[in-house]
């Protein structure tokens, strides 16, 4: 009993000795132990990255962002995994439930571990007065880059199951790529509804907000603001009822990051 560890970093996937890792994953005698460890690492890494995001605003925003990022990843898996598992079963997959969820969790754990590795860079820009819009876009780049590496791990595991274990259909690898697109849309929608994550300096802490707009229009607006001189960025506030000057978007990038103080 004393040797039981919730978090075991030997369960953390890497790009070295991948075949050995996948073989251990598929032949794990106690999959529940691996699942608990992977889930614990996923929540720990995502919580820590959320704290870094929310530290732009305040202590309470940092805690709230940490919890919301962890909850966001958990909900994405909870919402999307059942459909993927059933489709794979229909296609002829012989992977058991524990094996399939372990493969998916391994990809997410790798993604969040890469995210947290960017924390020192983000903290550097926070401490040196990095542009607000730049930080917003930087977070998006980190999410996308980390997600690509995480999903590559899942694809490699599925290919290993197909080519070397013969327990997974080849067409399932193609189906998984479509599932990743659905996963991305679900994640974006969840993040949009859980906003703000970063918060806005000078505004009071707010756990949630209701605001018009959408994620994609907000990305375009943030690029436009980043390209402007700083004085012009400050002069135009899309939340004020003043002439819009062709800026119809009524939100800054990532209202999911920001708190408008209302």
C-alpha cells in the first residue's frame, strides 16, 4: 500500500521509445492505476497552466483560471470520447475501453505537459510588460502547438495498435483525424463559455461573463489591435458606444481570457 503513487511520470508519453511505451500501455495489467495517474497529471498540468494565465489579473483570477482550464479538458474528453469509442467499436476495433481511454489521455497529458513547459516564457512577458493582445495570441499558439503534439501521440498509438498488434482497424486512424476536428470545435466552444481566463488589469475579478461575439471574430480583432500603435489601442474601446470606425467586433480577443468589469 505504501508504494502506491497517484502521479507516476513514467506514464508520461515521450517521442523516444514510443513502441515500448505503447506496448506497456496496451498490456498494462492494472489499467485503472494508469488511468488514475494520467488523469491526475492532466488536471495538475492544466491547473498550473491556468494559474499562469490568470496571474495576469490577480490571485483569485489565477485560481479560477486554473480550475477552469482543468475542467475544460475534462469536459472535452467526457463529451467527445463516447462517440469516438462507439464508432471505433463499430469499425472493428478490438481495443478495450481502458486501453482506448488510456491512449486518449496520454495524448492530452503530453499536450498539457508541453503547455506548462511554456510557462517560464509567458511569465517572462508578464513581468516585462508584454502587450496584452500579444499575450492573448501567445496563449492560443501554445494551445494549438501543444494540441498538435498530443494528437500526434494518439495517432502513433493507434497506428501501433493497427500495424503491430493487429487490434485496431486502419480506417479508424482516418476517422480519428475527423474526430480531432470535432474535438477542437467542442474545446473552443467550452473555452468561450468558461471565459474569462486572463482577466483585465484594473477591472474587478469576475468568475464568468456574458458577452456578445464569438471566438473567431475575436481572433481577427486581436490581430488588428496588435498591429496598431499602443496609443491607438488604448484610445479605442470596443465596449463603449462610440463610433466604431469600422470595428464591428464588440469584444477583445478571447473574451474567454478577459473580464470587462461589468
